[in-house]
């Protein structure tokens, strides 16, 4: 903490030179109690990058134990779960752990009034009880390979950006074709360092993944949106699946004849305990970070883009909450939507706070200043990069208004559920197609006309107030003119007339093919949708696309220049939804003056929060009972069950469900979140503030084994004491 304020103070000094800045950084590094390391490292390159530091912190494995294509290694236990989460295999029979919030959709899809797995939890009593999930996949990385030379071989300096992109696309297609991905395999080629490097990834995809167990939501999402992004935390954020294969242990579509998959490698579990300062390693699929971001972009994000988005979501959340508090049915209808809107809303506020607190924009300016001086000292670089930062700045400025219009549109007009629904029908299943009704019945189950109408009024007003007239769309202007400028009157008319106002109204219109055909011409929600899209396609997207391509190519050069200028430093590429490793230690932090957080929470904290009147803090009876009877088994430490812990691993969205390993490569927990003060780690990493939040494997096993008696599950795992 102390170090932090010193940095702040010095950054604020007007006359600080970049040499003094370097001195400050050295000081912080040398005296910082946290020996965390920023970075999401490529498993294949660990030895050339961070292996030595990891060993110093307590890693006992060899690089080959972590990543190898010659024999089973830890990477073979790491799974890409579905499209966006991570997971880990924990038994010789393909048992898989991921987060509860990652498997939530599946748990929900199997739930009904008779089988309310969300309220009661679900534990398959036998293999036959394990529930198939159409569409769900578990993907293993077979290998990754640097294919930069192959991808860039035909690139010449005289090429236009367009020619360059075409050449790269052709090379990527050649590579994928040459590798001839086997059935149930996929070959991806992805850019790293903004397109200065390319890696190929060969994946094996399993598509018979069954639900084995999940705690009640009151455990899996304990704390709900209230505690989301917050430390201290008490969430049992886990769910359990099993991967099935055909008789030859190969991936196969669901079949009752499939058998549990025998993985190349599964992770053993350690319940020996974790102490402060212990080494931790997160192995998973972080989705997107932007550490090379310029000061201009960062400044734009935290002063314009995020504040506008946050403000619009605040209005939307308030409307939902008003109705949710007044009516239990609406609370259930809007719970998942509210959680979805609230997740990024809360994160962005954390990012704004964190970037300001870490003086992130000044950090980036310092980097740019140092970079400019380096360029100035080298005539060749001056020629190559002299105008680069200036161009990047101009690019951000030129794009700002368009970005605002596009972001505002997405957060306001597109957030009106009926506009969005009308649009999705047009693109997916244009009327008079009868499939529309199927989709509609799912939609109306969780829809309230009153909520949406209020959102319509608030969001139209917000768009009008925030975005200049050049980006108002024709339907908006025409309707406001008709209603003498009153958004309320416009809403009264639309919500009374729209055929989308209810399932019944829509059904009736569709029953008659003639009126169904007229739907597209007459329906006000469709008119709004089409007019809005037309405006975006004419006035926003073309320029924005051009600017964003320009941005990407400038940024590729900027990153290349930094790699070249700072040869000493070992860089890591931004997260791009490929397999990465981050490492750190179990350690607390101090979010503000006089406040320090310990790195561990326990079951005692759950009992302290217990409050049947607060939805997010209701504790299931079975858990209360186990706590009262102290039925902790081997899962307790100091007489209490540990629940969550934090560490200094650099993680991002997509790392949810990632295994967290100790120095021996034993599973000690599942990553599921970050602390609010550290959510800026996607753009500015601050070792003092950034923490990842982990569900302790002992809590998970305690829930499975002691609270719900699902010994069948624990029995097949390798649990080390
Ligand atoms: N913040 C975590 C992540 O970004 C968890 C989100 C799910 N939980 C919630 N209460 N919305 O995914
Ligand atoms: N909760 C995030 C996820 O779902 C993890 C994070 O952003 O730290 O991937």
C-alpha cells in the first residue's frame, strides 16, 4: 500500500523524468511484498519466458510436466468448456469440474417444477442419471505451434493493408487444409501480438458432455449480484460434468452406448491446505485483454465509453429492480437478465475506479513518452515510427463519436427487448414462418410488457440526449414529430399496437397468412429495428470499420516497435481465447486506507451472511445443518471449512472454471472471478490490487461429499491429504 501511494505521488510530480520513473518502478519491484507477475503466458513457451520465476515461487513441475506433446502433461487435463469457459478433468472416467455460472444454462435447462435443480441442486446417483446436454462441448488442445513464418511468408513491405490481409487469410486457409483436421478436430490459426506472430492450435472436440452434479443456486451463486466481482466472497461456484466417448475412446455425438472418456491426464486434488504466500498457477482460456492499449484509447474508454454505458445500464437496472421488488413473478423472470446486465455494469465501474487509482492513463503516457524518446534516438526508427503515435491518437479521436453512437445504440435501442426480439425474428426466421411461435414462447415466458415499456421510454430519451442528431434514425424522428416530441406518447402507441405486445397477439396474427405477410410492413417494432439498422449501416459502421482496420494495423506496428525497442523485456501477448498460464501467490490486499483483506474466507462467513430475507444471502438448510453439526470430515482447516481464496494470478473473462494448481500440479481450486478493485487488469495490471478469486477445492468437496452425500463423485477422484 505504501509503495502505491509513493508511486501516485511521484507520478503527480510535474518534472519527473523518465529515469526517475524507472527508479520508482525498480523501487516498487524490489520492495513490494507481492511477488506477483503480470502476464498470461503461452504454455509452449514457458521455458523461454517465466519458468524460472515460477520455480522460484514454488513450482515443482518441469516445463514438460506442464505442456508436452510427447506424453501426457497437465495441459491434457485442461478443458475449454462450451464456448467461453474453462474446466478441468479430475478422474480417469472423464469427470470434469467447471464453474456453476458456466454450467448454469445446462442446470436450468434440466429444471422444471417437479425437478427444481436450481433450488435443490442435482446429484446423479448412477451413470444412468447423468444428463446429456445437446450443443455442449468439451474441447482439448492437442498441440499448438508457431506458424508465423508460414503465415507471413508472402507478405512484402509494399503491400496495402488489404493485400496483406488477403495474403494472410490465404495462408491460414492453406495451413488448415494441409493439416487436414480429423473428424471431431478443429485447427485454428490465431494472431498474437496484434498480428506480428501467428499460432496454430489443434483441438479435439467432445460433444457428449453430461451433467453429473450441481449445488443449489443458493450455494453456486451465493452472494448473487451483490457479491459479484467482490472480495471477500463465499460462493461455491462449481458444477460437475462428465465427458463421454465412443467405445474406442474417440469423440462422438451423444449416444446411449457412449462410455466415460478416459483422458490422457486428469488432475489429482490436494486437500492438504493452502497458506498465505503459496505458489498458485491458473491454467485456462482467458478471452481478451488489451495491455498494449494507448493512453488515448484508455482515456476514451474510461472517460467516455464506460461512463455512458454504465449510466444507461444504471437506468435499466433500476427499472428492472423496481418491478422485481414489487412482484415475485417478475423477479424470477428478470433474474438472469438482471444478472447479465449487472455483470459488465459492475465490472466497468471497477475498471474506471482501478485505472484512475493506478494512474493508468499516466502509465501509458509514460510508456509512450519513453517510446518516443527511443525512436528519436534512432534515425531508422524515426523514419519508421516517427508519426505512429500521432496517427494512433488521430484515429482514436476520429472514431470517438462513432464509437459513442454505436455503443449508445447497443446499450439503449438494442436493449429494448421487443426491438431486439423483432430484429432477431427478421434475421433468423422471418415471418410468416411458424417456427417463430416456438421461439416466441421461450421469449414471452420471461418477458414483462410493463418493464419493457419503461425501458423503451428511458432508453429512447437517453439516446436522444447523448447522441447528436446526425445519428438519430428516420423512424425515431418521424414518430417524435407525430407525437409532438413526446417519447411517452410514442411508447403508449407502440406498446398498445405492436403485435409483439403478447404471445397471444402474435399467435393471432400468424394464424392468418395474409396478416402475417403484412407484419413486416406494419409492425412498429420492426420499423424501429430496420430504421435503426439502416442508420448504423449508412452512417456509423462503414467509417467505424475503416477506422478500426486502420487502428489494427497501426497497433500491429506499435506492438512490433515495442518488442523491438525493449529487447530486455519478455512480453506476453494479449489474451485471445487460447490456452494460457498465469502464476502468482495466495495473498491479500489493501483496497483503501486502513482496510486490509485477508486472502481466505470460511464457512463461518457464510453463516454470518445468512439472511433468509435477502435473496442473495439465503443459506440452504442442508448446508446450515452440516455447519451446525460440524460435519466437516477431512475438509476442515483449523476447525472450519475454507470456502474461497484470492491470489495474484493475472486472469480475465474466460478464465472462469480454470483449474488452480499448487506447485505440485495438484488441483487446489476453481478460478471464478476477480476483485472489483482489480478488474482493470485487462488494460492496466497492478500487482498491489489485482486478485483472482478461487473456490477452494475443500469447500467444493465438502459440499459434494458431506452436505449432499454424493460420495460416488468424490470416490473416483484422486484426493491427496
Ligand atoms: N463476475 C464473474 C464473471 O465475469 C461471474 C459472473 C456470474 N455471476 C453473477 N452474479 N452474475 O463471469
Ligand atoms: N467471471 C469471469 C469469467 O466468467 C472471470 C473474470 O472475468 O475474472 O470468465
